[in-house]
C-alpha cells in the first residue's frame, strides 16, 4: 500500500510546488506590468521640470535632440521595422524645413537673393511641411515598392543629390548658398520666442529656450506614442512580416506594394516634422545642411539604438545628436578636442569618431543595440540562473515529461 501511495504523494508535492510557483509568477506579473508605466511617468515628470533647473545651452540642445528623435523614429519604422534601406532621409528633412520657411516666411531681399514667402501662420507652415514631405515620400513609394536592399538604398540616394541641386538653384525659396531665416513658431497667439507674451512660472522667466523645450517634448512624445501604437496594431504586424519575408507576407494576404508605400509615407512625414524642428532649432536653413552626411547620421542613430525598437531609436538619437554639441561646449576639458580655429580635433569630428567606433562595437557585440541591453537585463532579472539548465535528474525528467510548446500545425509529434 505504501508503494501505491508514494507516487501520489510525490505527484501532489510536485503539483503544489508548481501551483506555488505559478502563484508567484502571477503575483510578480502585475508588479512588472506597473513598473514600466511608473518609470515612464517618472521620466516624463523629470523632463517637465528640467527648464526650471538647467541653463539655456541644455534646453536648446534638448530641443535639437527632440527633433532628432522624431526623425530617427520615422527612419526606424522604414528601415528597422519594414527592412527597407533608405538613404534619402536628409531629402525629406529638407522638404519639411524649406516648406516651413517658405510658407511662414515673408518676402524680401537678403544679399543678392530676392526671397519669396507666403507669410502664413507658423502652424500652417509646419503642417504644410509635414504634408509635403509625406507627398514626396508617396511619389517615391512606387519605386520603393519594387526595389529591395542595396538597390533601394542607391535609388533613394539619388533624391539627396537631386535635392541638393534643386535647393541650391531655387534661390527665391531657399536662399541658395546663403540660406534663409526661419520664422519663430507661434500657436494661437502664443509665440515661442523671447518677445511677447512675457511668461513667468515659479519665478523663472520662460523665454525662447524654455518654450521650445516644451514644444519639442510634446512633439517627440506624440511621435513616440504614435509609432508604438502603430507597431502594436494590425498594420504594424504586417510591416514586421514584410521585414521577415515578403513572400510569406503576400501568402498571408498582405499587400506588399501598398504597405511599402504607406510606410514610406509615414516615415517621410516624420522626417518632415523633424526638418521643421531643425529649422526652429538652428534659426535658419541652408541647402548644405541636408547632405548625405545627415542621412548617414540618422542610420547611425537607429543602428546604435536598435533596429525595430522605437525606444532604441530615441536613445540612439540622443547619443548621436547631442554628442557633437556637448563636445563643442566642453572642448577645453575633453582630451584631443579643441575649439574652432585651434589645433586638434574639432568637436564634430571627435563625435563622429566616437559614435563610429560605437557602431562597430554594437554590431560586433550587441547587434540589438541599446534597446537590446535593456532586454538582456530584464531577462537576467527574471531568470537568476542566467538561463542555464540544472543537472539534477528530477528536473530533466519533469522537463521532458511536459512539452513546453504546442506541436507545429500539421506535425504528428
């Protein structure tokens, strides 16, 4: 009798242990689900308080970083999520920036160039810049839908060279080599500049830098949330299927050419908004500001951050866009970096060397980018053993007795 009851007792022990483990996992799941919203809220609160404690340099750098985040997220949707290589991001940034300064700028003369402008409200200029950049991407999408890989990259590269020539020649709109000033942004009578209205909050005067910080924060946050929701939706899953296999996607009912065109449209609109924010950040635009180097920098952002990750694209944009400005700020303190006109490496050159080396290291040792580091730490926290299998016979018996996954469809095992 004892022999017949012993297995039952042993099974009951295993069942109770499994039940307690499942209960522990169930209790830990809500804690993990609450951690990310709480962390997001803490970071957002910190960003809202930044203008009260930091100087103007960091606020202007932050607005430039917010603009780069918007552009990097848009390129990551195209390259990281869908797998379409594009080197034309600088062209779409130029379309957004030039459209903004033309639509909202005033006509007049600057040097030998006679500029033309529509003088419309800056909000309309921003919307028109985003829409025209999206239209340019939509016009290029039939070509993008029929090309893949390096062929698409070379075809998109032609847009940068064509755009440089057109922008330098169209002096009445772009100002030619001299460029043209970007009008201050204004929203419903509130000007994001040093002039009226005067604004004091908690004893701190909110001038142009503080106002642009909050504008950039709102735009970058909206771009981030839209991209996250897009990837979690049905079209987002279809785009990820395109990246894995276009043949498999078409078999599953995904219209490959249509989705390729749509993602190029969305990515171009992101780039257009980023271009408008770049114009507001610098205060002027010039055609040489949108060369091939800009497209390479945005590719560096998404590779460093992690292809296919929205948060990773934001982290990569912070690293690549802020590094030259910080080096320029602290050129006297950083070794081998010098100020403009002095011997040694310039701030921009030193930054390119640094994030170029970072790209090599990421590709070799962490292909998933900065986003992959966070995922690795989370996996280690959930599995203290580091994923190593135990050598006890009881563990191996239990593992083989219960299959971990369902058999594949059509499988007999």
